[in-house]
């Protein structure tokens, strides 16, 4: 459904009637995995070590499994988290009808043949019959949902590969021969409500296929649905250029602070859009999910208002990027792989740009493998205010504080000719008694250019959790401008060094 919604958002602005071809065996209410799990539970023995036991299948499977989780990462739709399959399909039908989009569905009917045969060999005959019955129930639901989606949007659906020629004839005829009727509703403003449509013809014996209704979406509702689509397929939404960086800043055992860093290109996002207006407004949506389970781990929404005046224009003209940094409240997190998605929206034009990255956190309770989970490049400035000799994220501007030093990630990893690069490192070293001395080197492609002199200006070693945090100054004053790969190597007691790489650019100005 996410893929359909994304495609619908892409083609909705094309004038006239739009058609989507969907080749699918339908939308299930009972997935194969769910059915297998329920059947296994139904026939499992009640006593360990025996094959006897309950033989009563879960006849009320649909009650337990016909509810699905709506994939609405930003809570844009602001609806209950769980919707039935029927409600989700109806949501898409309303959206398609509002934008003159018809769905044509073809089900080739190549479903589960071989799986059913192998299942019959594995289970007892009675159990296999029950499994087949459950799958047939699932099959009926799939086909009904597919037909419903097509017919409610003014399209058509066909079942079985033998229907291919008939399907081709109907689709070709519909694409070239149809009537487009239009009218203006009496309302002055969109009401976000569903309105039924009934099309009648005077001539008898006609088979009329038309939309049953439409939803009169407001601009705000359109924007929210488009933002959800951007999350499903972020690579398709590149209206706004920007660079993001997301990190989980380690605070203690399984406790982390989300650290959001953003680089806005000043010319494209500020100077060019500031012409003829007195203000600019953007909204940044950030969402992090577990790669394994898909569960939401973190979500945030940040408003970015800009007053367009001479100071903004002067600032934007003097910088390539405006970097912004934010930290949020500490939260407990389990060690696993995550995916972060940024979506930046221009509130005036509804244009959207996206950025994604992957990150991993160590499982300090189970994992005994060393890892570098934070490796950020940036600049450091001296503060007049002396802070604690401990790492901390500042609430007011998202800077990393250590004593009088304030570290800001560059996000783009680009440095001016006179800037001194710093590296912030956090590593999990479960088998080390003390943190190793890091070694840095520069590469171009596969070829090493030189080693890099480095000075640790502040570090913290948590002996209990075996996490090392360090702020390191790199001596790259004599480095020629260009693009490089910065590589860090941490020698370990096991003899195999721990390494990470990151892109690095030294500019000529």
C-alpha cells in the first residue's frame, strides 16, 4: 500500500485520467507466516516429549490477524495505530478517486501450489486439510480486496493467467475510449469529507463503470499524505537539497541521546527562495526505526522559521551551508541496527527533500565484538565558560561540550583552508583493559596518501560498560585541497584492528 500511495503521489499532477497497472495476488488479511504459526500452535502437544495433545485448530484466526499496523512514521494521519485491512484499502481508494487515478488489477493465480503439496507431506492428512482450508480463506480475502480496490477506482480486475487477453482488451479500450465528466461542487473550501457519486445514462443496456465517490482533500491533508509517501520511497522526493547526520550519543549503560545535525545549502534553500518574501518556513521530520523489526525507535519534528532580512542575506551569501544541531531527551535503547530518515518540507511550496542513513548500536549485554558506533568529523571552538571534563550535549545549540571546547559536526565533512578538523569517537571495546591509541590515515580510492598526526584533547573511559569516548584534533594544515577518505584504526588485544572510514574534503578557500 505504501508503494501504491507513493506512485499515486507522483502521477497525481498529470492532467486527465491516470491508470495504474497492478499485478498481484491481492492484499492478504491472513499472511502465510501468521497462518503457519497459528496452525502449529493449534496442533502442538501439551506435554513435553510427546506427540499427542490438543487437536483443536484456532477457528477464530481472523479475529486475531485481520488488524494491521498502519505505517505512519510521523503520525501525520493522527489516527489510531491499528486499522483493519478494509480501512487501509478504503483510505487509498479515497485518495486515488480524489486525483482521477484508476487501478487495473491482474492476478496471475500462481499461488502456493508447491507449498501446499509439501505441507501435505509434512502434516497428517487432517491437519493438511485444515491448513489448505485456512489458505483458501486467505485466498478469497486477497481476491476480494484486489477486486474492490480496482472497481471502486473505476478500473477493472481479472483473475487467472487465462484472462490475460481479455484483460488486455479491456485495458486498451479503457485507456483510449472513455468519457470524462466534471462538475464543481457547491462548497467553497475543501472539507476532507467523502462524497458519493452516481453516474446514470439514459440509454438502456449500458454497463457503466465509474468512480463511486471522492474525498475533497484540503491542502494540509494533501501535504501530510505526500510526506508519508516520502517516507515510503525517500529516493523519489528530492525537491529540497540538504545533508543530514544522525547519531545516538552514548550517556551510560543502554542510555543514549538522539543527536540531530543538519546542513542547509544557503544559496538553494535561503537566497533563491527569499526573493519576494519576508519569511521562510521549513519543517524537519526525523524518524528512526529498527531495521529488524521495523518498530519506531525515535521520532521528532523541528520547525525552522527564517525572517528574510539583510542579516539573513548577508549570512547566506557568506556561507555554503548553514549547519544546525539539536539534541533531544535521553532514552533507553537496545543494541541493534537502525535506519534514520530525514524529511525536510518547505511549508510554502510543500516541496520535500529526504535523506537517509544507517547506524548500529552495540548490545552491551550480549555482544562481545568491538565496534565504533560514532565517528563524526567537525570543528571545535573555545568557549569563555569552563565546563566539566566530561562529554555533554548542549541543549541550547546541540554542541558537544568538553571543558571549554565546543564541538560541532560539519555534516558535509568539508573544511576550509584554515580550519582544523576534529573527530569525535565513541567505541565499544568489551575485551580491552584500557583504550588503544588511535591511528589515522588518508586515502584516495584504494591508495594511501599519508598518515595523520592526531592529538587526543579529551577522552572518557567507562570501565564498567567498556565504552570509550574521545575528541581528537587532526593536524591537516599542509594537506592539499581535494576529496579524501579518512580512516581510523584502533589496535586491539586480539591482534585485529578495529577500523572505520569516512569521506573528507579540504576546500581551497
